[in-house]
C-alpha cells in the first residue's frame, strides 16, 4: 500500500515536471514572438515618422507655392 502511494506520487511529480517544462517552453516562445512583434512595431513607428516628415515637407512646398501664386 505504501509502495503504491509512493509510486503514484512519483508519477504525479514526473507528470508535473513534464507539464512545467512544456509551460516554460510555451512561455519562452510567447516571449520571443512578443519581442519580434515589438521590433516590427519599432520599425513601423520609424517608417510612420519618416512619412509624417515627408508629408510636412510636401505640405510646406504646396503652401509656399500657394502663397507665391496669391
């Protein structure tokens, strides 16, 4: 009876360890995906800022042309 209880406990502990390892791998994968997403977002943010700057330059040129024509 005691031996059976010990064996059950050992199997449960092994199953817990396997599940904990799987969970750790999943968390690491999620963190890696999040890190890659953050890098992509930073690139997109930089692109957006560049586009905003270019749009301001174009607007300035158009406004300058408009004021020259008045």
